[in-house]
C-alpha cells in the first residue's frame, strides 16, 4: 500500500478550505463554476470555484436534497415536509414553492428534453406564443407594503416571452420548444413529475404498481406479479426523450394477492430498480409543453390578481379605518349634548340649514379641525390613487392577458385527438373561460366603483372644509375661493357611503360571505344575454371581485389537475431488477451511494445490428451503486454497474426497458471501502474510497479519489429469464461478472490525512470534484489536470 500511495498524485488540488459546518448535500451548477451546499446547521449556501460565498439562506424547513435546473438558473430544494422550493441562482431568493408530496422528499432529478430532428408532424406544434403581439409584458405580483418584491415567473420559466432583448429570437425559439421536467421521490414511495418544476404532470406510488421482473410481447408480464410495500425511493432519473424513468428504492417485495399461493407470504427485502414506461410524455411532449406553459402562466396571473387584491385591501383598509376612527367619537359628543340624532342626520341638517348643533360644532372645530380634515382627505385620496394605479398596472392587464391565454388553451382543448389523452378537458376549460370573462367584467365594475367612491369622498371633504370655515367665522372671500358644492352629491354620499364602505367588501376576505345587491332590471338583461350565448351564471354580479377571482382560482385548479390525473395511470412498470438483498428490518434512513447517467454513444461503422442499422448513436444508460449484502461472509466492498442500451425499433418508437442489458460487479481491493461514487463524462466512474482499518500513527492517507474507465470493462449480458431467479450481485458471481480493481486500475490520488465523507460532488461539465472531510474541510480537485504529468514534464 505504501508504494501505491507514493505514486498516487493524479489530479490537481486547487484549494483546501476549512468549513464552519459539515456538509450534508452538494451539487455543482451544470453551466457555471458554482457549488450549492446544504450544511449541517441547515443553511443553503452557494460558492464559486474559488470558494467565494455568493449567498447563504436559512430555509424554514429542513432541506433533504438539492438539484439544479438544466440551464443552471434555478436550484430545486426538497424538504422534510414534502415541499419543493425553487431558488434563484443570483441571490437565493425563493421563486416558487410547490407541495406535491406528503412526506420527506429524498431525491430530485431535473432533465431537459433532447432536441430531436423535426418532422412534418412536429412542425404543427411549433409553439409561438402570440401574447407578446397583443399585450405588454405580464405584470408581476405587487409586493405588500413594507415587504420585498414577490415571485417573478420569468425566472422559473427562463422567460420564453419576447421581452428579453439580450437573447436573440432564435435562442428564444429553441428554449420555447424544449421543456424540462423535475422528477422527485419521497420516503413513502411516491414519485412526482412537474414540467418547469411548476406544472404537475404525473404522480404515482410504487406501492400501487403491479410489477413483473420482465415484460414480453404486447406488454405481457413474464412470471408472477409482485407488489411493493414499505418502499423508500432513493433515486429517480427520467430519460431525455421523456419515454422512460428509472426508480431505485429499497423495500420489500411480495407476490401479488391475486397470484399468491395459499399460505405463502414470503417477502424479499432488498435494493430494487424499476423501469417505468412514460412513453406518453415523449409522444405528447409538444402538447404537454403548450399546456404546461400556458397553464403555468395562467396560474401565475391568478396569483398576481390575488396579490393585487390583498395589497389594495391593505391600502384601502388603512385609509378607511383612519376615516371611521376620526368620526367614531362624533356619536358620543352628540349624546353628551343631548342630541339623539345620528351623525349622518346631523350632517344632512348642516347641509340643508347651514347651521350645526353644539355637539357637531365641537367635533368639527375642536376634535377634528381643518388640519385633521386635510389629513383624512389626503389619506383617502392617496389610497384611491394607489388603487387606480394597481388596477391600471396590475389588475386589468393581468385579467386581460389571463383571458387571452385561457382562450388559447380552450381552443387547444377542442383538438380532442391531440389533447384529450393528456387531460385537457374541453368542459372544464369552458368553465375557466367563463370565469375569466366574469373577472374582466368585475374589474371594470370595480374601477367605476373606486372612481365614484373616491370622487364622493373628495366632494364630502370639500363641503366639510367649506362648512368648517363658515362655522369658524372666516371671511366669506376665503370661503368662496373653494369650488361650488354639489349639494345633491353630498346628500347622496351621506346616505350611501358615510356609514357603508363601497370599496372594502369587494376586497375583503372571501370567508365573509358578502352578497351584493343587483338591480332586477340588470339581472333580467343578464338572463337575456345568457340565452344569446352570454355567461351561463347570471348571478355572478352578486359576487365581490375577491370572490370572483377565488372562483376563477378554483376553476383553474380543477382544470389543471386533470392532466396529471389522466397521465399518471398511463405510466406503468415495464421491468424490475433485484440489485442486492438487504438485511431486515430496513432502516428508513439507509444511505446507499448511487449514481445514474445517460450517454449518447456513437455507433461503429462495423455495427450492423438490426436495431442500430442506419443510426449514428444510441442512448446508453448507466446505473452505479454500492452493493450492500450481509450474506457475503467476507463483506467485500462491491460496486455494481448496470449498462443498458436503449435501442430504437419500429421506426422511432422506443421499446422502453428492453434494450440490451449488461452488468458487472467491481470488487474493490482489500482494505478499502466505497464512501461515495458519481458517474462522470465519457462513461467514467469517480470513486471516493476509504480505508477500513487505519493503523495508529499511519499518515499515508485515509481516503482516495479515483477515476475509473468503464467502457472496456468485461460486462456480461443478462437475459430476462435470469432476472427473476437471482439478484444482480449473485447473478454476477454465477456468470463470472465479478472483476477485482485496485487503485492502479485508474487514475487515483491520495486525500491525505482526512477522513473523507459523503457527499462527493462532481461536475462533469467543468471537470471538478469536491471532497469533504469529517472534521469540516473541503478539498477541490481538477479531474482534468494531472500532477503526475506535470512532475514527468519537469523531470
């Protein structure tokens, strides 16, 4: 070992940094030299390559896994409560939070669909968003007074809208035609898929699957059917053509009840791999893209409407509360002076007679005063101006753009041959269309109400100022400088608005159950319009604006949850592999080093197999994992590798999970064990190895970083008939698929004086590996730069 250690100086050590806290999770940005980490004290931090900290935040909920969006502009964080939060790469701000799981999220995988050659059929689905042609950029959610700006949808969708001048139109078109899908798995065996990380498109529980170890012709299972219980998802991976998803989990397997022999309930505990057929996602990727993009934008516009209502309610409530607070004492003063009249009657008497009772005079001249009156008038006027601005800049544009996008989706829903199979329901979209139209009408009505109400308040304050000056005995010349008062308008205000807020009910909580009065003649006209194709719900004007927006929100939720309800049952298990047996009971926090990746491999000109003839490349899927098996007495450290060629047949139709499948088991040299692993570019495997027993005073090194070429390893091909009989570990032993490897079989380097611990963070795009130590240190290696080669050049 000592001779080996002396020669192990591959890779260049760029930095060695002390950490304030140990690291639980780490992931490199796919596009930049940025490393995201979750610390032991539950901080989410982002560092540059030189270890400069860009930002650090403390999520409210415990983070359990992280994953970058393929373009590197957003970071997904899974949490212990089942939620997934999306954060901006620039500053760590929370962009969006979704709750698709009921238990702790254990793994995330964010994949971008591959860019395929475009055929005539695909050209029909070239998505060109027409919204920018007719509308300005969509409004953002207004921040609540005293808080920061709210969620910006463009940061999550990487803005396919045409407003980003920095990008060329061609770049926008390419990004618009491709979708990305966020896959997640939780502790209870549930797997979810969300387009753009926002729009749920699939959800299934592995416990509900009917599983066969292999599938024959016409999707018929080979052998008995099994069911999973107590399954715990460890890793998920969706292929870039969106037609296959691999799920690794540990749990128990039992023969399905319908096929179980009486008295036989033997279970198999172990690590398993299932291939899910998601062909529908690949076949309908263009349609799903259109639906997801429009639906996500619609939902964000609904949130903008709701946020605008909340902000307007806050602004108007502050002003009207000041108004009512000032006039609250008037009733008490009137009673103290022996008057039983209401404040409204006293003001009407002042309007008609020009004289005030002693109580009213004391209130106006003493308690209120002209200064207080001006302050009240200003607060109402400012609140009215703010409401007008929010309506013009947020509420009305959002409602108009939303109606346009809903109309686009409604038109697509009528193409039943294309969109019915992915759950775009025409009846539900008709309902959303009607609700969005009602919102437009309600916004117009609310705008008139605000204008009328604020104008009435101005008139009331102007009259009251003029009356107060007369009561104070000011010269008539100063009083006559004020505009002429419309006495009828003031009387109407006192009768309708003085004691009743005309604006607040439209913005209040939907739980208050407010029902507005509608004129019978207006109701009759709505019924006549319904007969001619108008809104079928003739009572919608009895709802407030807040209630109408809430009704729209409910209709959108009902329509947009249909795609995942329709798509989810169409995802099924094609095959399963038993990777290795595990001891029972299985710990729920069992950690197994696992890595999955897919590579495009060019075919040799000599390769003339029927499945690959005429093709230039095939997709090769690699699954690497540390085999844990208590049945082996010597307890060797073994790495299992599954290699599957996902070849195409029947034209462009992919036969999921039925390509050539090969396996190999790598027995690591004695004295070493696998701490963590990660697949690297060019089908290389990066291993973080530790020494099992370290003699005292041994400073030769406790850990090793190794890069192993897998392309030329002696894989053995397995047949489906053998999969059900043995797990992969024992299958490798029986077929001679076990190969011993040492540190000399690949490029390796000593990680000196350190007890290396997971996670191992490897960047395939940048050629970097970050190794963490148990006593809180981080070492950054360049896997492409070789210290051995430098030493040889110097010699």
